[in-house]
C-alpha cells in the first residue's frame, strides 16, 4: 500500500510541476507579446531599453522590499 501511495504522490507532483511550468511560460509569453505591441512598437531599440530599465527598477524595488521584510 505504501508503494502505491508514493507512486501516486510522485505522479501528482510531476503533473503539478508541468501545469505550473506551462502556466508560467504562457504568462511570460503574453507579457512579452504585449510589451512588443504596446511599448514603442515602431522603435525596437527604445522599447528594449525601456524594458531593461523598468525591469531593473522593479527588481531593485522588490529587493529593497524583501530586504525590509526580513
């Protein structure tokens, strides 16, 4: 009985990991596509630079917030 339960638990973890992984990839694909269409669509260099700086700003802010919470 223990072997069956362990196999079922492992199967559940694999299915969950695949679903979560797929969800994350599809979410970022959507964000990436929206950024391409909405953020300076006629000027890719400016679009990429703005994306980099906004990303750095978000990462810096969240790092600061996480640091404050600890």
